[in-house]
C-alpha cells in the first residue's frame, strides 16, 4: 500500500481516474527522512487513516537572535 502505484496497461492510462498513486509513498518517505514513521489504520467502512509520527525537537535560536543579548 505504501509503495508507488504503477499502471501496467496503457489503455488504463486514459481513464477518468485522477492522480498518480504516489501520495502515500511520498508521505512515508518525507516522514522517514525526518526520523518519523507513517502507519495506515483501518477505518471500516470509510477507508484508511494515515497517521504520521514525527519526533519533537525544539527549534534552535539563530546565533544573531536578540534573545541571546
């Protein structure tokens, strides 16, 4: 489910289905690149819930910050 979707049949490329099937794959890659994770939770009968967990790190103050003066 989290791998990129590939349409193998050229005839299926010309239908009314929108999108490329990359959204979940890209979301997972972004979450993991930030040290987090993505989980899919069943939400029957509506579909799936995508949960993204990211680590919390407080933002560092810039070196020229007025708070340091």
